[in-house]
C-alpha cells in the first residue's frame, strides 16, 4: 500500500468506492504511476510529477490533475460539475463519467511526458 491507498482506507464506503475506481483506472492507463504526496495530498505520480490527486471533503469529492490546461480541456464536457483552475468537483451521486476520467488522466500523462522529453 501507499499514501493514496492509506488515505482511501480512511473514507466511508461510498466515497472510497468512487475514488478507488478512479485510482484503479489511472493505474491501468499509467501503469508506472506510483503513490506519493503532492501539494499535501495523497496522489499518483508519473515520472516524479503529480498525475492526479483524489480528495473527499465534507461537501464533495475532488480530482486534482494539477493542471489548469487539463481542466480547461475537459470543461465543456462537465456542465453541471464544479470546476476551478486545477480541480474537478463531483459527488458520489454524480460521479465523473468514465470517459472524462480517462481523458483527464491521459491528458495529464501527455503533459508530463512532453515536459520531460
């Protein structure tokens, strides 16, 4: 286990299920991603850079791709969700669509790879 798994284990069952699904999908798409800390939150990292952070708060769940450009790239497909510069907020009841999760992860991976290559 790592930092993200340890964090997810502290959540209630419904929140844990939603965020664990995102973590599992991220690790399928980016198999070399490892768990660590980024900006004070448990996250997956790719090539030493923050790939995606997942957080549950009292009012919502959040996916942090650590990139305003990635959030902007999917914003038009997230009507009804709360977005900020580097965050996508959602709920257990209105989880992120799988295709959006995939796009966010793949876009962030490509951004990290482009910066390091």
